[in-house]
C-alpha cells in the first residue's frame, strides 16, 4: 500500500457515511463540473463522478495520481475525470460549478481566498478543514476566534459550519479534529476594493485587542500610509509648495530664464507669443492645485479620521463588517489608502 505523507496533509477520508453526507450536502447536479483538490485515492471522487458531468481534480503527488487513474480505468467514469498534476495555488482555476474537497490543511487559508476571488462565480464550496480553522471562518465579532480570516471570508461569502468529523474517519488519522464548511460566494460581491479592505483589516487585527488609535501608531503603518497618501495626492492635483516653486522657476519666459535651467523643461518662445499663452495656462493650472502643508503629519490625519468616525477607542475584536466599511470610507474620503 501507499505510505501517506502526513506532512503534506495526506489524510484519506475512509468512512463512506461521511463521504455520502458531504455529497448530499453539496446538492450536486447532473450538469455540474466539480473542482476537487487533494483527491487522494479517490473515495470522494468516484462517488461524485457517478452524479455529475465532470470532476476536475488537482493532485500534487504523482503516486496518488496513479492510484486515482487505476481506480477509474476501464470504467464509464474514466472520461468524466480530468486530473491536473501540480500545485493548485500556482495554477489558474478552470471553470467549475461547485468545489468539493477534503483539503490538505496547510493550504486552507490561501485556497479559500483564491476561491473567493475567482471569476466567474461558482455556486458553492463544501470543504473539509481543521476544526479550529473552520470555527475561525464562522466566528462572530466579540468571540475568541474572531480574526482577520473571519471578517474577510464573511465579507465575500456566506459561511456555514455543516458538521464535525472525528479524526478516526481518516487514514492515517490526523492529530486534530475536522469540520465540514459550506461557503457560498456573495453574488454580486460587495462594491469594495478588496486590496484596500484587506490592508485596513490587516492593520486592525495585528493586535485585535488594542484600540485602533494604538494600532495605527505603529511607525511602519504611518510610513506606509504617508507614502500612499503622497501618491494619492500626486494623482489628484495636490502638490508641495516646493514643487509649485520649481515648476514656476523652470517655466519662466525665455528672456528672464537662467541659461542654466534645463532647456527640455523650459517653454520655447515663438513669434506668435506661444510662450506667453503657455505660461498663462500654467498659472491657471497651478491655481487649481491644492498644497500639502510643509508641516504635514500623517499621524495627525490618521488620528483625526479615527476620532471623527468614532472608532479611536474601538477594538478590532468587536467590530463587524459594517464598522470596517464605515472606517474605510472615512479614511478613503480623506485621501488615505491602504493599497
């Protein structure tokens, strides 16, 4: 028999009652294309092949690929199975209607977000996770397990804990208990830039028991937000007084401009007075610019936003999705961005 690599998360689901229960909860249809990750020896795969149009199975271990191929060889199920050999995290996902998998536990978090950001939308995913990871997915604000994973998943999907699965249902048994979770993506998704959202949530949950006022006083956070703020300003006609002075210096009319000013940036005189017109246009443009004060401090702006939105003394552990949406809007409306 095969020696399973538990370090790579190879714990084969052996109990047919659990297999049948997972398939029942997936509510598979005859026309479905199913994505499976980590099929192992195919206990779940074969049962799904009997009920659907096609199963696309990702397997990284060539030995298990051989076992799976042997299992369906010469049967009517063989042409309904497509095996992709390799790392699912490094591969573009194909089209699928639903995802059903006893997932290798160490890829749980990155795979969940790969799924949730996948387009076109799929109907649902029925996934086996480590018990604690599953409970984090469904955790509510104010509970011990509530974390960045909880709020990010629940922003993008409806998540339900379906059933507990004991360690003795696997071969070899894992060291921890497991759970099956149903994930249904929100379609349409919330109108939020996920990179912006995750940038904010990441800062808030680094120390979820700290107040947000304290969490945002980290020098690394302040430097990152200052950098982003200045980029945002440069894209929205906000410049420093030094830059205004520099532009004016470089664009003086030819008769008054120093011969040492860079000619490529200077206005070229012409017989029809084009330089005067250009200078007039330049002055008009400069009057529409907003100036970043020379004594500008991002730390003060951050704390002002937190105070004005009412979240200075709030802690991430007790904030829900609506709270973070309001806070993100408060920051963005002041030109503070997280990505």
